[in-house]
């Protein structure tokens, strides 16, 4: 009996140890476990950005650069999961709700949601909260703008039909963060709440049966400013955390690393060469306005701008234009190199329209919690989001303006040329898109930003002989306001909502466009 009792004690002890060991194992989600793999060198560079411990002071950009190698930026793409309803997130029993529970992630500064079908709409509410990397403090819930389909390439264009384009929300700038929580709740809509213009007939939308398929959270790290000349382009759009790779995966990675090193180095060399070539291509598009690799295009006075106007329009001027060219002084413009564009991200080559007859003003709807010193990082984030997450060939806007009135070059191809953008669905041809960084539905734009709109349009529209206070006709390529082929009479400086039923550029910014038109005309000497 004593032997039997000893045996029972041994079995109980063994079972207890086994269970304790099992409970101590990390719980890796099935999706992560299934996709875990060695981290490519470019992802490793992004993953190497250390997260400060919660409660420690945030490091400055200068000190961080001194301590870290150049980081090219990257995107973490996380599939959404069904959420369990509780008192904190009450919903109706049959209401679809997806999201992500609170978790730690690699550093990021901008968020957005994408899905498979670019023609599908997300009917519902998207809210996110993030953890500040410097302090470990969690933000409150922030809304993400879901109506974003109106910022896109025109129907039937090569960019729109590339097969890479996805549906997406507007991006939201959250600053340097290392934790995230997300919830997406379905809510049927009978009309686009808050987006209809006064007096316009509202559009009845069918009740969507569910949320769009393939919903993913995109966490964008803008990386550091200007990349070194020999820095390889980072193509990471990862599906999980590097630190979630198990010990077994790390062992397998060590065993295969030697075999892959030569191939990785060759690929990195080719990528770096391609990125360098693309950077030269983008800079050369502004030849005659600034030296190669310039970080900004200098401002000119009126006389110098008139000489530039004559040089750009040789043999195409009327006698009246030769006597009195109505062109505003060229403002200072930060080039793509100036804001740190990684030219290896975008599609090579440029696409142009015939002329610039109108300017559409937008807001990025990315929130107003950014400092002017962070504008380059915000633009790099939007650029990466447009290209890597949404599938566009380049950033959609032709120009961007921050709250301090600084003007930035957008889509590559030359600031003085009629570059075809992806900013106003249905009216990208013969127009340009100007986006003011921020959200201006309830907040007034700064006087510096409105002045910058006026200065930029006075110069760029002046190069094409267009009066900022005038009217023009554009042919619709198809929108929810105007059928395809319809010739539409618009203000030369219009808001996005003039060509598409949308709230963009926000009520407060839209209300300032009259002032921008008058100022632009005065800058032209009219």
C-alpha cells in the first residue's frame, strides 16, 4: 500500500509540473504562429528601433539619430479579429464588431484601416487608442475618418485598375507610439452623414450586410528624414511582430541565414541602385528651378517669376501675356528630397495631364496633433500609406501645406508641370490637388496655411494663364455628383466637395477659399 501511495504522489507531482509548464508557455495567436518566419534584413532594420521603457523621458530626434542607424520606415499590417462584447464595448447582438485588443507593437506614428475591395465602403465607426512610446501613456479613443474613397485616381485609369488598389480610411497621425487598441463597429447608413452640401440631394445608400472583407490595421513608421545615398529601400509591409518569433523559428533562421546572406546582399545592392536612380529622376524633374538633389526650390520675386514664366511658355504666349503676364511670385517649396521621400517606394516614371485649369483644396483628415517640425514625418507617413497600404503609384496630392504655411512638393514629376494626381475622384485631369495637413471640419485653418494656398495657386495657375478668381470647365470622369462625360463649371480654386459629395476640405477650410481666391489674384497683380 505504501508503494501504491508513493506512486500516486509521484503521478500527481508529475501532472502538476507538466500543467504548470504548459501554462507558462507563451500564447502565440494561430495566425502569427502560422506565418512566423525569419526576419529579412530590411524588416530587421525597422524592428531594431528600440522602444523606450514606459515612464522614461522621450528622446529627441537628434539624440535618437546619434544613437541609432538610419531607419527607413515600415508598415505593420495586422488582420482584424472578432471582438468579444462587454460592458466597455456594448453593441447590438447582431452588430458585426472587429478590432484588436490592446497590445505592444513596433514603433509607428500613423494609423489607417484598409480592405480588399476599393469599391466597397466601410459603414460604421472606427476608433483607435495608442500608447505613447516616450511615456507609456494610453490615449483616449480617437475616431478615424472612414469616408475616404473620394481621394483616388479617376475610374478606368491605369492607376485605378492596377489590381493593387485597396479600400481605405483616411490616415490618422498619432505620434511616436508602441501600443495600439482598435475597434470597428458596423452601422448601416441611409446617407453619408455630414458630407452632403447644403441644398444638395442626399444619396440613399443600401444597407451594407457587413463590414468589408480583408480588414487590416496599418501602422506606419515614417522612418528618419533624408536617407543616405546608399540606403536600401525598405519594402516591409509585415504581418506580425518580430519579437513574436519563437525560439524554434530563431534557430531555423540561424541555420538558413548563411545561405541567404549573399542573395540578400545582392538584392539590397540592386534595390539601393534603383532607389538612387529614382531619386535622381524625381530631382531632375525640377531641373531649371533648383540644382539636382536640392532640398528646396527657392522663392522668386515678381520679376524673376515673370522671366520663369516666359522661359516655360516659349512660343505659346498671346501678345497680352507677353506685355503683362499675370503670374504670382514663386513661393519657397520643400522638395521630395527635402521631406525625405524614399523614391524606391513609388512606381517609376511620371504621368501628366494636358494643363492646370483648376486647383482642388483638401484636408488630409489626419488630425491636428502634429508640430510643424513633424510635418516631413507626417508627409512620409501619408506617402507610405498611399503607396504601400492603398496601392497607389505615388502620394496622391500634388502639393501639401502645413499649419505653419510651409509648402511641400507632393507627387513626383516636377512642381511646374501638370502632374496627374490622385486627389479628386472624377476630376484629376487638368487640375492639381493641394492638401492642408490636418482636419478642418471644426477647427479653423491657420492664416499662414490660407496665405500659402494663395501664394501657391497664384504662381502655379499663373504659369498656365489662369485667373484664381475665375471659373473654368472640367469634364467629369465620373463621381457621385457628376456623371462621366459631363462638363462641369467650377471655381478655378475649388474645394474637394465641389467635385464630389464629401465633407473635405472641412467646413472651416472651405469657408476660407474665397479669401484664398482674392489673395491669389492680388499676388498675380490683378
